[in-house]
C-alpha cells in the first residue's frame, strides 16, 4: 500500500492580508503539478474561513499540533512564507486582538515586568517558543520540515540571544528557501545555510492567467478594468506609513495623474490589524484633486486582476509588487525595507529599489519608461527559479529524500 502523504501548511492565513492568503493557493497548485497524491491541510493560529475572499479555510494551532503528533502516513510541514523566523506569539496576538493592539505603545515597559511572548503564547495555546519555528523532535509524527519563501531582511541578531535554541532549530530544517539576498546574508552570519529563490507567489500568473481571473472578479472591478485597462495607477499604502503624510501623498498622486494622464485606482491589500490599508486610503482620497476610483470590499482575485491590468503598481506591499512582477506590470515600491530587499534581489534595473513618499511621482515616471522586454524576462526568470525551488520541495515531500 502506498504511503499517505500528509502536507500540513501553516502561516498567517487566518486574517485578510493579500500576500499571506496567496501562499497556500500557489503551494497547493504547484504541488499538484507533480501528480503525486497528497492531502493538504491549512492551519493558522485561529480557525478562520476567508474562502469567500479567495483564501483557504484554516484550522487553529491546537489542530495543527494534533496533526503533527499523528504518526499515520508521511507528514511534511511547510511553513508557507513571510517573516516566519522572527514572528513571536506577541506579534501574532497584536495582529489578531484589538485590545492587545491598543496596549502596543506600552509593550516595552510591560516586558520589563511580564514576558509578553510567554503571555501571548499562553493566550494563543502555543507549545513552542516561537510560533513557526520547531523541529521534528518537537512532535511525534512529523517527517520533514520545509521553510518556503522566508523573509528576514531586517532580522535582528538579538533574537538568537533571546531564543537560544533558535539557531540549532533552523539548522535542522530539511529545506530552507529564502526570498532575498539580505535575508540569506543575515542567516549566513548565524551559520545557517539557505537556498535563494524568488517568493513562490510569483507563480500566480502561471495558475491564474488574466482570462481566468476575469471569471472570478466582482462586477465593479470587471467594469472598471474593461474601461481603463492599462490606463490607471494601482495605489495602496499601509496605514502607519500614511499617518501624518496624507497631504504629501495626495500631492504626489496628483502629480502622477497630471504627468501620466492615467487614472488612479485605490485598493487595499491588507485589511488585517496592523496593516489597515483601507483606513489610509479613506483619509487620502478626499484630498486628491483628480478623484480616484476606490475599491474597498475586494477579494484576492479582485486585487490580482486590478494589478495585472494596471499601467503601474505603486505601494508598500511586497506581494503587490510581486503581483506586478508576475504579470510583467511596471512597479514602484514605497519605503518598506523588506520590499526594497526583494526589489534589489529580483527587480528590473531602474525600478529595483523603493522610493520615499516624496519620490512617488518620479518613481512612476521611471516605471513607465521601464523596458517591457526586461519586465518579461524578469518574470520568466523568476518563474523558472520558483519552479526549481519547488522541484526540491517535491523531492522532500513525495520522494522522502533530502536534496544535496
């Protein structure tokens, strides 16, 4: 009898943040191309069902631990992506619990009395020091652990002092892929070997071509794209980057409209706590001289389709920029270090770095002049590299061997 392949995929899929919701979709789609039977289960910290918005329903962390201790079949755990190495229980609680978030500015002082990570771990029913870092020996039924598309461009070396077992735990990962050079360098300083590959979400255009997305999107989005395809700027920004900068952002976007002749499309990518794009866009929109078209209640298909058909993507979201890359759309990344690290690793010359808030208009001018052939080559190169990474993952998951 063939061994049953259990694949436990865990990440922040239990809240509406576009990039996190993409990971399980792409992982499952690519693994299916190998035509090996498997049973995938998706886990967040809490139970959730964002399927109406395009996400995967999740079981909670306690269900994850039960699955990890079930010795039936061959079980692989895939940590789906993102800044998983440095994620603490307290940072997850911050994103899931509004009352806890309200105390955020006092956390440094509180930590002198109480270890907030320990408190949050207790509240969230955690069993490991860090939510997404563990070894096979922590559980009775796990055969392989895979880190997919990990980021850590701002990884603080102090975390290895704070969690003394972390270094050894990371050395035991069976396949460890990181998404940018800065992350690889930070881990190498700790003696941790990794493989450098693009973020797996780059594969979205392979599985979700524009013609397929057109069948998934809402009517308002479909009508907007039909009328404005290629002639609008998709804009989003994380709330904490917009605060106190609304007038500056409005002035920059008015310059973009005046210089480019393109319309503005405002669309949130992250609506989870600690992202709150929609709040930022609501404050900026009334200040714009040329009123933008604002979308608020959107699915991941709406977001993907709007970026894929834009003239330029502008924003703070890493996965917004990766979506633009996947569909060979010019992009302008704004000010976020992890986005800058990714663009420096995989971006096209001229737009391979982020811009400050007061550099958005100039950034759009450069993006519109980007070499379209180079954008397409970048897309193809990243797709091939992401597929190569998955060829190793499928060896670990299906053939039960570890790539050299």
